[in-house]
C-alpha cells in the first residue's frame, strides 16, 4: 500500500509531465498522502514528498518532511510556495515513526496541515486528527509537472528513507472524520469524492491514475514496494478474500421491539471462508459512523455465501457496510433504512386523503419518516400525513413509517369483513412490513351516518370495538394503541336532515364510548374547518393539518409518555327556573375557555325549543346557560349535536395544546320545576305529584294518594287526608290543604314524608345531609390542605384602612387580614379564597357533604377496598352537586358506592372550594366586613359598629 523511496539507493521518484489537471485552483483544494517513516531520517535537509514543480519553481507547491536532524521544525511536515527559503506552514506535531495520513488543504483564505496516525479501529469522529493552519495562497498554484518521492536536486546522503502511498489531489476539502476514515484505510473514492488524480501505489507496479484525468506516472530510479505497510484496520475491497452483503430494502423502517429490530442479513464472499462476518452502520452521508463494527452472531457461512440475523438498534436512517472479521470490507451500501415505529392509517376517505394534496401541500418531511402502500417510499410535499409523521418522529426520537390503507367511500361494515378487500389489503400490508405495529390510526363512520346504516349508539360502538379487536388479534398485540379520529362536520348526505342528525349523534356518542376503552384514544374534529365539498376537512391549515397536529399530540402522548390527553366532557346538567348549570369533568386540563360567548349548546323542554343567552363560564368546572323563559321538565340539553353543528366559539381546555370538549347528546338533565327558599330550605313541587322537595339537607317524596307521616325526636303524627292543620313542637307549623299543595318547615328540623302510610321516619339535624341515611352514623373529619395563597381583600386597601405606613407593616397587616378572614370563614362556614380541603370518613354514606362552599371542583374520591388497597373512583361513577351550599358528591344514576375496608378513614374526598384565587372574586360585603374589622382593630375610634359589620355577613351564612 506504499512504495519506499530509499536514502541508500539515491534519487528515486515518480513524475508526471506538466498538465492542466495538476494546477491547484485559486479556491478550495486538498492534497493527501500516506507517509510511513521506516528507516534513516538523520539528514538535515527537507525531503520532498509531493511537489508540482522542481526545486524553487515560482508558483509551485512543495510539501516536504523536515528530518530529525533539521535545524528547525524537525520531524514536521512543512509547506513551501515557490521557494524553500520560507516555510509557509508547519505541521501540528512531529512525526518520528510509524505511518500517518497527511492532508494539506486550502479552505477560503486558510491553509491547513492535518495529520492522523493510521487507525486500527473505525473512527466515530475526527478527534484523532491534529491540525495547524495559517494564511493560504491567494492565487492558483501552477508549477511544471508533478513529482512524488525523494528530492531530485540532492545527493543520496542528503536524503532520508520514506514510504509514500495513496497520493491524490481534489477540489474541495475534507472533514476531520473523513480524514480519520482515510487513516483507517478507506479510500478517497469510497468517501464519494472524485480526485483530479489519484495514484494508490499498493506496490511498485501500481502506478495507474485512478482519478478523473488518467495521467501517466513515470518511475525514476528503483523505488521498491515497502516491506512494512500501514496497519490499517480497514482492508480494501478488491483483495483476494473479498466480502459483500445484500442491500436492505430501500427506505424501509423496521418496527422496533425493546429498542431494536431483528433484521436478516446475507451476502457473498470470495476466497477463503471468513471466520466471522461483521457489519457497521453509517449515517445517510455514508461517512459518519453511527454504530461501529459488530458481529453477525451465529452466521451461517459456506459455499461463497453467508447469512444471519442481528439486532439493529433503533435509529436511522442508516446505511450499512460488511467486512470479514479483521479483513476485507465491502463498500457502504446505498439503501437507507431505519428502526423505529410503524403506524397503520386506515378507514374511509379522511384516512386516504391524509396522503394526498387534498389534505394540504407544501410540507417538508423529516429525514426519518417514510410511507408504505405496498412499497416503501419517501414522502413528497403533499398530504397532512407528513406533519403527522414528523411530529411522532420528533416525540419518539426514532424513524416513523406510516402505512397508507385508507379507502374512500367505505363503510364500517366493509372493514369488519375480515375476508373483504379492505381488511385483507390492510393485513397484507402489515405482514409485508413485519407483522407488528406501534399503533394504528382509524377514522370511519361518516359514510355510515350519511347513508343511515347505524341502528343505535350501542350497535355502532360494539362494531367499532369488533374492528379494533380484529386488528389486535391479527397482529397479536392485545393492547395495540388505537387512535380514533372522530367524525368531522358533514353537510352532504343522502337521507333526511332529521335522520342524518340522529345518525351523527349515534356515531359521535359511540366514538366517545370507544375512547373510554383500554388503549383506545379519541380525538374530536368537530371544530375544524370544512372543505367546499361538505364532506371532508379543508386542506387549509385549520382543516386537515390542524387535525393531524391534534392527532399526533394525543397519540404521541399515549405511546411515548403514557398519558391520555383528552378534552373535557359534560358530567351533569341541572336546571332551575331559567338557569341551566352544566358541570364539566376535566380529563387533562384544569380550566377552560372561553369565559363568555360559548356556543354549541342547544336545549328544548316540554314547551319547545329554548333560546340560550348568555352562555358563560361560572368557574373552572361550571358553565351557566340562561334560557329565555322558565324551564319545564323534561329538559334536553345537547352540545355540538347533529351532523353539522354550528361551532362558533366552542369549549377548549387549557392543556399545552388546547383540546375541545366532547360532543354530548344523551346526558340526562335534572329540573327543579319550582323552588322556594327559607333559611336554606328548597322545595320542589312537581305537577303530577303532591309534593317533592330536595334541598341541601332535606328530601321529601309525597305521592298523590299517600297518607302523610311526620315525626320529631319523640312524637309521631299521623295526618289524615281530612286534617287541615297540625302543629308540632319547636315552632313547626304545617298547613296542609286537602290537595296537599304546601308544606313549610323551620330551619332546624328536617322531615321525610314517605309514600306509604305509617312508614318509619327519622329526624336529623339540618346540615347532616339531604336526609340521606347513614351520615349521622359515619365518623368524619374535614380539614384544609395547605394555606391559600391569595388574600380576600387587596393588601393595599387593607394597609390604607389601617393607616399602616411604617416600615415592615405589610407583613403584620397581611397576618391580621388572614386572621380576620379565618374568623369570617368559621362564622359563615364558607371558604373565601380558593383552598384545597380533604374530608375523610370511615365508610361511604349515601351522599358526602363537602363543607365550606362555594364548591369549585372535586379532585378525587378515594377509598380503601376490602383487600386494604386504596383505589380511586372514576369521575363517571359519581355526581358532583356544586349548586347546593354546601356541595355534595353522590353516586351517579344507576351506580352505588363500593364496599370499603372496615377501618378508620377508609374514604377520602379531596376538593377545591372558595370564590376564586384572590380578592377579585370575593363578594363586596365580605370584603367590607374584613376591612371594617381591620380598621376597628387598628383605629378603634373610627371603626363601624359591630352590629353594622355583622349585618354584612348575614346573607352569606351557610346553615347546612
């Protein structure tokens, strides 16, 4: 691999006649060679290595080695321009023995010498390369021919022993890693470079020009093949014992498992059978080594072929090369491949259009995303599948491949047919890419609704579940993550408008249901921009591209972070008078927007359609809707109902990417038809029932033909239908007309009037619960968790009221305000500034009172089960009454509390209450009271009377 130019043999060199190809341009260029010192370097003269002219020729370049006996720069590579009188640049370090790769290159106005010892192991970077630089030439370097080897103008005793090989010149420059790869033994041409001239000099006869100009090199003297060759780790292909490997499929992405993919490799060899085969992975440039040589474990080798399987680590895109263990190396293969995640995209036309220009254009695919529809390919610039794949690849940090199997016009039934064309094509595609997936993206059902093929919410939900089960069974992945992209608005359909609206409602509620299933993730698209065809989303940014971004946000979090990002849902609808209260359950966020002007709600009652205005945020979990008239049961409230609901300004949560509130068409609404209040007692009188009352502490049920039964602590009264008036102790009076139209009660006693005559009755103190049984028998504790950050009054107002302007008074006034606020909260049994509280009970009563209203939200309901393990209830299993004061939490309709362990504090409810985070939400009379008390404390002569101040609080006292 080198030719030795010997000191003892006299002048020896290679020459080339003058040729335009030898001129180094007035621009970037590189000259490289391997230098091996293998003899006597005791001379005092600079020994030429490469020169494009003779000694001291004007305009020429000389690269020389300063021998160890030189008076200056001993052992260094030096560069001269035109004359040896001045060293223009010397190498970064002395070379005294061994073989080195040397590069002299010009980059702009900079000239550098770079050197690297010959490497036995493949480099992963250029850290082995040393460099020195100076100002370079400002003109082209055009000498008079080319000379390689010993200096021609000196006698033999002024020379030194040196072996030289792989000499080349090229336009442009090399990176340090490329230089290190040359030092490892790779050729300049295997780096994808095209030298102007290149003489490899493997032996004394190897003088052919492997560059692009075919120059003729002439030998002078008798140089010989070097007896000692550079100890390259890389052995060039082309030697007798060669090896090669098959290309892997171009652009393919293999599904990872446990951080790697098992990939079959195979190839051929020539000569003796290798003892082992190794592979190395490169970046797409074919230069940067990403994973160094590793053995093909357990390879089968014989008869000129080899094969085996290896675990390729996740990453890429890769290129691969093969070698005999410690021997010949193949060229770096051209095909790119990666190891990452595969997502099957299937369903109807919205899935199909993801890969077409109708879902957006002008996208730039990431370097590590690909698509498959029977063959692997790179993305162009069309289709929102590109930003979808880009986002997932960025979140995962690995390549992502999308399987394109959507088909326009299909129904859910088409995909349920496991032998049909659609599901068969999907199965074949999955098999072709290895049989396993990271996840699947599904959107189907719009055509079902538009053609009225859905019989019910439950049937469509069950069919969707069957499709999911079919796919999971086929791939053998019981928990394969599925992203269900919900039906967008659609204005084009083939059935009647009312029928279509019902069909769309069935579909969307079934999608909501499926989104509650294990490893299924639902994303809603109702708010997104519709295209002109009235069927699909628009290709504009607010249409398909926004849908892709939302889908990638939800799916990426599910499979890479283990979290389900989902918008809020409606948990309860209650109505009273002209007010409808919608309670939200958050499923990722903690609040919502907008604060006012909320759209998407529709409502109707026994008298017909209702006009809702305004629709506003009451708190973080409550929306208040005001109807145009008194509401008469039964009430129906829907959100984003029908095939193409008017969206306007719908509800979004406050997550990192805002997600929309789920559509709702089937949630039961509760209506209190008539309510009167006396000391916090509320009574509801239904039209067809003599009397029904439900308030903070009292529940009454009186059937039209019932005999009334009342009781107090010791007395039982039987009230016959003909009795007009009965008086009881403790200032209780009843006026009961024959038709039983009115019952009144003072604020200290609760009564249950049962439907059956002579029924048992228990009286409990007001405030224990809504006459729910068992509360009085359950030991409970309610405590505040932590300290409220805000104050119920503005600190500046408090300071001014106390006229406290001395240094350090702010802290004292703040303490005083907190003290008075605590007293007020105790008096009123009401939270002022937002706080977190925890109520613990030994077991579940019928309903759990949440003291210190107003109630903002229930954060969790936990209990210790019969096995002693603490569990957290799903919010769907209970209802939260935030209208009543105090609030309550109780089982959802059709549900019951679970059985707890027989132990203290088995039940724990954590909730947030208060008017808001600071004084801005606290009622003005309460603020006035606190400031008045503060003034009376600091300026007693100026304070208001106690009676006046106490009166400010009367309207806010809680008696439950």
